[in-house]
């Protein structure tokens, strides 16, 4: 990772940096980690703001790759 993410601890950041693939489940994890590129999020979109943010309909089940 090139950027600094102040909300992520050093140990967790190192695990993210060394992982070949990161899959994160749930809307809460998306809200916490969506600014970290390269994470696949599996979630049910329950919030209209999130639905608009990622361009899907409300109550959609999605696999989304963060950019």
C-alpha cells in the first residue's frame, strides 16, 4: 500500500500489505475499509447512501472491489 491509513493499526496494516487477496464481509467492514484499495467486499447493501456510493440498488448482494 502506498497511502497511510491512520484508522488502521500497524499490525493489521502489515497483514493487509502482505495478503495476496483480502475478502471482507459485511457493510460495517466496507464503511471502515473502503478507502483501502484492493479489498473485495461481500455485503448486502442496506443503506441508500452506500447503494449510491457503489452504484447498486438497495438490498443488493454484491462483491465489490475497492479502488
